[in-house]
C-alpha cells in the first residue's frame, strides 16, 4: 500500500468520513483500512490529523444487546461509588479527587497527606 492521500482541513472529498461522522450516520469503519487523512496546521506544533474512511464500505453500528446494556450500567455504577464511604455519590466521582466531595472535604490535608 502506498502513501495515504492528505487533504487540508474541511476539504475532504464526498464519500470519505471520520469515525465521528460515520457514527453520526449510524455506521462504523467495519475493519476497513484508512483511506486518507486530514491535516490541520497549528502554530509551533505538529499538525492535527484525522483519519478518513470510505462511507460506501462502512457497516452499521452493532445494536445494543441486553447483556451489553447491563455491563455498561454496571461500569457506570462503579464510577459513582465512593471508595471511602462506599455510598453512591449520585454523580461520577472525579478522578482528580478520587472520592466523593464530602469525603474529600473531610480530609483537612488533602489526598497528599502533607503537613504545613
């Protein structure tokens, strides 16, 4: 396989789409190789790159099964459970705190345990 065609940002031809664009259409790449790439130049850094896939080769998104829905609900519930007080916080616990807000506020020295 040769080099990928490169298009400037917002100038991709019809029939090519990014993963997000495919998902908005209810599609997924379905194992196909990247067809092209978009590049957007940035100052003082390398360009932003987005990979493009052919829409005509894309396949429908797999439907949500009851088992997948249950696994997703269980994973989201685990993100709401405070590891300190073991209660459902009612929201996804921020990774920056690592605990629910009341438990984080109760620790006067923060999670580092530093003393002045």
